C-alpha cells in the first residue's frame, strides 16, 4: 500500500531587477568614460579596467537574465521551472572573468616590452569615479550575496571592480608624483590577480552545483546523523542532496523503519526540520518497513 503526499511550491527568488538595471547603466557609462580617457592618457590600467568592466556588465546581464528566468513558474514539461538557470549563469560568469584575467595579463606583459608614459592625473580622476560607481553597485547586491550564488557572483564582480579601480587610483598617484611608468603594467597584473582570486571560489561552487554536488552550506553528514537519530529509524540509505538553483536545495532519501508511522505527522516534522536546520526546501522521503518484502510502504514529497 503506497500513499503519496505531494506539495508543489515554487519559491520566488527576491527581485533584484532594479539593482541589475542600475548596475548595467552605471557601468556601461563608466566603460565609455574609461576607454575614452584610457586612449587619451595612454593608460593600460584604465583600458584593462574598462575591459574588465565590460566582462562584468556581461556577467550582470547573465545574472539578471537567470534571476528573471528563475522567477517563472514551473510547467508540466519543466517541473522545476528555470531555477537551474542561475547555476548556469554563475558558471558562465566565472568563466568570463577567467577569460578577462588572461587578456589583462597578456596586455600587461606586452606593455613591459613596449612601455608608454601614461598621464597620472587623468588616471586618478577617472579611476576615482570607478571606485564610487562600483562600490555603489556592489552595495545593491550586499543583502543577497550570502543566500544566492548568482547574486554573490554579481556582488563579487562589482566588489572586485571597486578594489581594482582603487588600485588604479594608487597607480595613477605614483605615476603622477614620481613618474614611475612601469607601475601601470604592474597594476594591471595585480588587477588580474585580484580578479582571479575573487573568481576562483565562485567558479568552484558553480561547477559543483552544475554536477549536482551537495551545496557548500549543507553538511551531508549532519543531515544523515539527524535522520538516523529519528525514533524508529533503523537505517538510512540512498541519501542524495543537490541544488535545484542557487537558492533551493532538494533531498531524496530512503528510511528503513521498524514499523510504518501512522498518519503524516512524522513526515511533516521531518520536512520542517530539514528546512529549518539545513535549508533543504524540497525533501522527498521514502519509508521502508524493516523485514518487509514491500520496497516502499509510504512516500512523501514535501516542499515548503
């Protein structure tokens, strides 16, 4: 005798549409300013920062599109909706940043071979504008960075940009004050290093979620121990935990019990605790009675 309880709830992600729009507009405007004055002043640091900002705009557009898709309701064909688009977007965003690192490093090495004398004062003024714009944009994503890998990617893009622009300001001051032109390509290499370090964690986490690894904020051993500690549970097997999106986590598990629980109280209590303790919002629990020939006596699929 099988009895299934299914509750389908689509978890709407917070709407960061306005933050994405403002971030894209501000950064596109700043890119135009950086390219113009980078060429005018002969500053590789400004031009490479502009290239990095361009990759960040593309990253913001990816994250924005994915967040919009994730808010669409599930359909009979796409039973989980487009939630996984946020994982794909964060992965592509990380790859995009790694590509920018390679381009910046190459241009910096080239500038060592063919040095130019950039205008330090212009670099300082333009890069200072970048510090303000990128910091303001990063702050718009600050609240959601710890709960959503897609938003974390957007935040890291902008926070790294603010740090990079600050580095360019320092570079411009050194060139302006002491005329040390080699500081310009050195700053570009430091920019590449900062981007790489900020990107590596994002890329690693995105890749893990893309191959259905357990999300970093969920301890699978703790989940197993909790399930094994429940009254009447003799064994736990086929435990799987994976990300449906950058904000939703799913679980499937078989619980071998001494006897089948009466009613749904046990299953509802489990699903509630899995949500509260481990932030697992989509648990599917299969109960098997110990010593019974029937593989499945009761199934519950619960989503909160």
